C-alpha cells in the first residue's frame, strides 16, 4: 500500500481493531505525525489492485512542541498505545544532534482507551498448542499475531500435526471459516511447513483476500511445489485485481522461462498502475530466463498482444526484429500497435 500525503513527520503506522475499541475505529489506521505533534487517523478502501486513503480527525493532538508521536500500536488489552519521543529537536543532521535543547532523558507512552472493559489475553507461553491455535479465532489481530509467533517457539513437528488437526475440526459453516484457514496457512508458513492441499483450497476461496495471500505463498514455496505455475495461471486471470497483482509477483519469483508466458496473460484484463508496475518489474526481473529462450523459439505466448506487451517493456535492439514482425503481421490490437 502506498500512502500519498502532504509533507510531514510520519512514522509508526498501527492497525486498530478489536472489541475494546469503538466500532468507528475498528478496521482503521493511525500514524504518528511528530512534526505536527499529533496522531493522524485514516481509513483505506480497495481501489483496483491498490487502496484509496481517507483522512479522519486526529486521534491525538497536542499544543506542546515536545509531543512527538513516533509509533502507534494496539496493545494486548485492546487499548491504543502511542510512543511519544518528547523532544523539542527532531533533526539529526549537521549540528542539530549537539543542540543543547535536545532532550536525551525523557519520553512518554500515551494510552488511549474506551469505556469498554479491557481485554485479558491468554498467557500464550503457559497454554497448550491446541489452546494457542484457538487464539487464531480471536477478533483481535494482536492476539492472532502473537499466537502465530508463539507457535514458532514450540516443537515444529508437533505444531504441524496440531494445525492440521485444528483445520479438520473447523466447521465449514463458521462465519469466518475462510479466515481461519488463512490463519492456519500463515501458521504453517511461519514454521516453514508447505501444505499444498490447504494452499489450493485458499487459491479457490470465495474471499479474494484469501486468494491473494495464497498466490503470494505460491511464489515463496515454488521450489517445494510440483507445479507452481499451474497453480498461478488461473489467479493471473482472477476477477479481482489484487489477486492478479499477487499472482504476477509470485510468477516473478519463479526463475523459469515459462514464468513470463503465465504472467503475461494479465495483459488480457484491465491493468491499473499497480499491476502495470508489477508487470514491468517482473518482465525485467525474469529477463535472463525468458529472453534467451524466446530467441531460441523455446517459449511461446498465448497471443501476439501478450508478446508485444512483454517486448515493449524490454526495448532495445535485441527485440526490434520480433516487434517489427508483429507489426507487419498485423495481428495486434490498435493500442498495442
């Protein structure tokens, strides 16, 4: 996600969620704006393969110049914690570091809470693996994240067996069934256990976010999967642009000449700036694999439009002959010509 905003001192983005916070804050973000002595608040909505940001009223605003929020996080109790650098001088360059006004002894942590009861998280180190896994069902991202971290501290073989058992115990009619599968796949990834069966289930999930995450993992696990490009081919043509974006980047992670022929299919569907950028980077990243194979006639594209899109991104004298041939044969759509 790229955030475009006015110049400021932005750092420490935190995701806000959980039962303790008001519904108006759940699923939103906060970021420290230390130059303006405040914590800014925003929401994001999907926009093509990327997101659109909408600023809201600040969560915290101080009139004191020393208030320098530099990090924002949701804590285990559900409250929002803000790290305040507390310093009148924020620059480090030139002689600023030796400025006598620089405060090297103080700092503050602010706690922003609601009237709802504070959450009481489990002591993950003292409970069984099965109970740690049940924490993956928690509404709070903090709890789910810490549960997956704790699983990496346990015996990997036992954890793998327990996750598999936990997945089988899930009722398919649960409201967050696919989300639980997503958490399970993430837990397997954390302990470096490749699970092709679960991966394929999420590649075909109804929720596009699950398909996007699964596509990303195909790229990471490609050297331990029998046919990674076969798994990614449908996702390159997925109905949702965020899935197509992840599939293109996953193909780029597979060092094979055939990767380019799979990811090139994305040009047959609408491409926004995010997919365009990922496509161009993938073409260049895989160039040493596909270009020699293309010159030898060892790979082919599904249609001339895909080939033209790839060659146009490469440019240079090495592809002029192929581009000239495409134009002369008059098989290209008007835009590609």
